[in-house]
C-alpha cells in the first residue's frame, strides 16, 4: 500500500506486453492510468488496462474457503481456512500414499505471480516428487519455449521492444497485434510514421485490424507457415543471402535443414500453391526479407497454437540463423507472449517438462542441484503430464486429485466437454480462484478464495524478459489469501515447515534469484537466466524494485541496485558474441518437414475453425466481463464467415447459427466481416456459462497437440455451420440479474447500471404481456407498466418504471434487427424519465435521432458508430480528423482500422 494521495506503481494483469500502471485510490473510486516512467508503455494503456478500475467490484468474488465433501455433498459450505487446508493436505497425502505421487496433479496459470509459481513448483517437484504440474501457458507459448530450446539450448527471447522500433522490416506472423498487444502495435506504428521506409508484413489467414499498418499482407492457408518459411530459407540460400561466417562458426545442422526445405518448398511457385497465396506476393515478401538486414520476425498464437507449432517456430529461427540476423540491433525472432506472467512461469519451471531456474528436468546434474538447494526429500525425475493429457489422465482415473489455480479449463482447454467429464469423475478437486462461480468451480470439492489484481503482491516478467513489480493497493476482501501462502501451508502440514517458512513474496523472490545462481558458474555452459544482481534485497529494496530485464548479474561495477535505465544500458545483447547455450555453444538449425493439421476438412465438416481474442475482452471474461466499457464493443459471441460460405451454410448476417465439430457445438451470431478467406470460420474464445447459454468454443476445438511442445491445435478444427432456427428474437435491459429459463438461447452483457440479455426462443408465446412480466419479475399490480404490441408484425415492447426511473425494458420481434441498444442504455443513467423517453420506448427508437450514438467503436472514449459517421459526413475524412473532433483513436489506437473502414463506407454515395 502507498501513502494516501500517492499512486501505486504496478503492472497491468492482461497480455504479456507488461505495461506499467499508476493506480490512485480515492475513497470508493479507483483511478487507473499509464505509468509514464515504465519503459514498456511510457504512460500509454490500451482500453483493457484503462478500464481496470471498472473490474474492481465485489460482485461474484470468492470470499471464504468452501468445502463440498468428496463423499457426495452437493453444495459448497463455508469453512475455516484451517479446515479447508487440513482437508486438502489429508486427501492429497492419502492419494499419494495409496497410489503414488503420479496420482496427483496441479494445473496452474500465467495469471499467477512469479512467487506463486515458484512455491507451487517447489512443492510439487521437490516435495511431492512428481512433475505433474502444468499451466495454461501450455496453451499459448509452449511451442515457442520448445523452439527456443531446440535452437538456442535455453528458452531465451533474444530481442527487446526497442528492436521492434529499430528494425527496417517487421514481419508479424500469426499475431493480431493491434488487438492482442495494442501498445506494442502502436510502438510499431509510431516508428513507421517516423521512418516511412520501415516496412511491415503481416502473415495471417485473416485480414485483421493489424493489416491496417501492413505494406504487405500474406493471407496464407491455415497451417502452412512451415512451407512459407522453408521456402524463404531455400530462397535466401539460392540468392546468396547467407552470413557464411556466422553459419560456419556459430551454428550446426544447416545442411539437413536446407535439404528438407529444398525438398518440400524449393520454389516460390510451390510455396504459393501450398499456401494459397498469389505467387507475386510470396516473391515480394522473400525479396523484401532478403534485402533488409534489420529484420524482426514477431510471432504469436497463430504460430504457437498448432500441432506443428514448434516446427513453425524453428522454421522462422532458421531464416534468422542463415542470415546472421540475431544478436544485433533491430534483428531477430521474437515470441510475443500471451499472458502477463507466462515468462515468469517459465523462469521458475512452470511447465511439466521443466525445472526451476531454466534447469532441465531430464538432466541428472540439474536435478541434483535443485534438490540440494531446496533440501527436499525427493525430486521429480521425469516430465509430468502436459495440459491436455493431464485431463485425459484424470478422466481415465490415473490422476485422482487435482488442484487448479487461477484458470478456467472447462472453458479454455480444447475438447472442453472432456474436461467437464474428467472433473466430474475426479476423486478430489481443489480450485483456487478469485470468483465464486465459474465453469470450473462448479466441480470443486474445495474452493479457496485467492487474491485478485490490486490485492496481491509480487513480480511478473513480460515478453522482453523485463521483471516488474505488481503491487497491492487494495485490502484483501473477506478471507482471500495469496496463492503462495495456501501452497506453503500445505507444505507445512506435510511436515516441511522450514522449507515453506515464507513471511512474504520478497523472501520467495530472493530464493528464486539465489537458485538462478546456484551451481551456475560451475556449469560448462552457464545458464543465461541469472538474477545474482537481485539477490539479498531488503524488504524495502524489493518493494521499490524498478522494472529490469534479465539477466541481472550485478557486474556493471555499480553499488546501486539496478534500475530500468542502468541495467539495460550495461546489459550485453544476447547472442551478440555468437555464443549460444548448447553444449558446444553453437545454435542449431532444425529440419522442419512441413505437415498439415492432423484432421482435414471433409464433406461433413467443410470449414476450418479458427479461434482467438477480440479487442476488449480477455481469456474467459471473469475480469473483463465486469466492465461496461469493455463489453460495449463486441458484446456477444459470434461466428465470422466468408459471405459465400454463409450463403452455402444457409445462414445470414445477424442471424443465429450452430457451429459444430467432431468434439462439440455452440450457438453464436453470424457475421460476414470480409476478414476471412473461403472455407474458414472464426469464433472468439471468451464466452463462458456465466455470460452465454452455449458459447464455449473450447468444447469444439480439436485436442490434437504438437508432439514436441504439447500445445493444442486451436487454429484449425474441421467444422460446419448451420442455421439455428428460432421463432423470435429479443433483448432485456434490467437493473437486476434475471433468470433466462424461458428461452432457448441467451447472452449477458454488463452495462452501466444495468445488465443486458440478448435472447431467442422457439416456443410460441400466447400472451407476451404475461411473458414479459414474468421475465422481468414484475408482480405488483400497481407497477408503472408501459407496453406496445403489434400482433400482425409479431412485435412487442414493454418497460417497467418505478418512481419515474426505468427499472427494466423488453423488446421482442420475429427478426433479429431489433431497436438500438445504445440509446436505451442511456435511459438507465437518468434518475427520471421524460415524456419523450416514454414515447421512445413505445415507438422503439428515440424521438431525437441524435440521441442514438450507435454501437461503440472507440471504447477508450465511448464513441459510437453513429457519431463517427455523422462527423465523417461533416468533413472529418481521416482518422486524425476524427480524433481531433471526437477523441476516438487518440489513446490506444486499436479502433483506428475500424475508423478508417467507417470513413470509406460513409463516403460511398448512396
């Protein structure tokens, strides 16, 4: 906590960019702004970060330990922490005693702080003796980890954010950076504006918002990235674009990698045919890459989330090794991490096939080092179960107890209905979460209340290896406790009191830092991860720790603790000396024979389903779903299709469709955005059972995984789309939550002072007035009730008013094109309705057309589409002009591509 009136400097809890945040608490209000001193974002925040204050609400929080007896109790009952932890310790110990350490498991999260991650891995790998601890980071960046280790010998990201700005060519592969990492995207855009000669290439099957900044867009067929980069490797060699000295002196395996590339993608024409891209575009990309020495290839989920993800990563790295474009300013392969602390988790061995401090689980010396340092009775000797196979083992009964921390696998894992079955059968399930009710907590025998962002204290590491403090500025609600504390309490209950006698996160961080140095100098190949310069910090030093990139060796000659400026200034560029972290200090070319996704499309499932994020939501919406601002842009689940595929599937824009695969199905609204190529579909990942009746896209996803990394195939699942026929569509705005048991389909949207429900039905309704009163919970005969019905058109409208203040309203029609929600939302901000408002409720539109701002486009400033269109028609013919007039696009810039599209369409003559 900081002094009153002074902001707390912390970090944003969303993506792996790792932006610094200033938080000022004034009474019940929390002001969130960008930290101008943080080197990552220099005061900028995307809309998700800017709206963090709206998510700090008490609704739905898990506040007390809860217990459901494994013997068959149906409801969770409140218990003390001692009781809950005694049960957890007893049940895990019993199962370990009866069935061995491989019969228990932990499934953790990139949402954990490094200190939480460290204690979890110490407990499991050193005191249970099993490596059955995996993380949801397996789902987003484990292919990058595996690719780094194969090429470099250690999981090292070799570039920084400054390199993105220094590069003359930035290639964004499988990354909708504009939406998923907005601050990084804006840094690239700003650098490009300052140096127009800088080029940006986007490699993505979809025409996303990121392509707005692209000089070249390659809409490659999903799953063909290895062909593209094998072809590039072959092209570069054929045209003599080779750093011969670097290849000869500092690498191995080139001949084999080139032979495979030549054999599978030896000509531009062959690559173009396989990737489904015009040959001239492939040739233009190859020539651009060949002539640009300062090239960054930045990749994200579109590369990693694949059954060939590790080979995709290595095919990219191969091209940088061939040209010596690594270890130099503005050059290198760059994994853009998904979660806020996926990198921190990697540092402490967060994956089932790793040890802490970048040590190898299958290296006997490393196992001995870690066990000695921890003074533990045992050490895991073989890799544990990775995420997908872990839940398969739970369903099969091989794993009998699981502890899930800070993640929602019933929504986020592939084949998510299998996860449901597994947890329903599991003998003992513990869930640590900040929310009482999630899709996963429904299966908990023990629910432990965890601290949320703003309450917990520790460190995170971002995509460029920068460690930042995440500081508390709110008191713990109820009985919520840190995750590291709950884990340490189990260690103590098992008799390991000294090993888990932590009094705070600073002490844990110091132990983590000391482990990175333990035995490191004695190794023939010392590990690059080294935090010796951070060892021995006092509590005050730890609390004041400035953002710093590792390694932090303390060898800069300064007696001062490193800060963001001094540490970066003295840090040698990784790989600049041509020395890598393999046994012979040489990088490895890795041969990457290309292969298509395992399950192909067929007549029953003719579309390739792709999944990913939308601009203003995060993961499974347990945080962003609470924010009215974030819910305003994309407010319900959708399936995006090419217009011709929509026609062939018998669905239309704005209607409902069922999306099905061999593993599951969902129902979503149809979009035809024009972003997708033929025979593909896109569905966002975020919606769960608290926000939609049937929208968990994880239940549809192909559970096949990469054989090296274990990362699932989220980008290519054979699917079909069919009309979801309903008799009527409707929506409700209500100040209080409502049951949706009268409808076949629904979604819930958080508004300012209200909740909105979109719904549809298949049953004929005899009396709409009775239906509406029941749905809205109106029973008083003297209620101020406004209603209108057109039986011929099948339209019905009703509003419930209490003391001239709108309490709820309902609109129904046989068609999905119902009245604008935006102007109705504004009525809930009024303390009293005016007569014209009542007339508008009956008519179904505002009497003043200017009162309807339209759907939100710029979430940062709440600017609606209608306002933007009006400004365009009034003379604002550029995004800059709109920004000057309305402010839209002037903060995070994520809406600028949409602004440009609106300008183009608004200027087309009717």
